[in-house]
C-alpha cells in the first residue's frame, strides 16, 4: 500500500491505528483482551527516541482512544508516559542490563505507575478515585509477553 511514486511513506500505520480502535472497543467488551497500554508505552518511547513525528502523533492518538474508552482524563496517559520517559526510563536502562528486566519494568511502570498517577491526579483535583481489579495481573503477564516479542 503505497501512496505515490514521489512520496514513499506507507499507509500501514494508519491501518494499525484503525485496527487498534476496533480492538480497544472489543477489549472493553471482552475482559480477557488486554488494553495494550504497555505496548503503546513501548511504541511511544521508541517513537520519541527515533524522533518520528508521525509515529508520535499516531501513538498519541491511540492513547487518547485508550483514555476515552477506559474513562481516564484527557491527555493524562500522554503526560504520564512523557514524564516516565524523561525521568525514569534513563535510570532503568542504565541500571539493568538484561532486556527481560527492562521489558517487565516497562509493563509494570505502565500499569501500576499509571494507576498511582491517576490516583494522585484524582486526589489533587478532587475527582473520583480510580479503581483497580485483579485483571491487571493477567494484563501485565500478557503484555509482558507481547512486549518481549517487540
């Protein structure tokens, strides 16, 4: 799927975004489908590292779809992931040498860290406190396996 001979950028990232929107709707219906938040975190970190503006925009759009579907505040996941990328990920990558340790820390920081961040925002702005359930352990395991493949 190419656009033209002069502009060789592929249209497949837009197809992936469309598939993610469909998948996100299905993951809210079927709870055994993980919401792919850790995968978006890894893709967001890679896009920032490569300085690819189109990838950053598309992953940010997917994060906004995630927030809208799960009922989080607008731009809260983007702000959280940017803060984690700037302040926590450099320390993780310098302290851990194994890829599995780095991958599990990505997944743990994406889910548990975002819950703590949402809890902090809810307490500051007097919003309803977000809840966490036991499916989160299943999501962490499944997304760790997916992130390990990436």
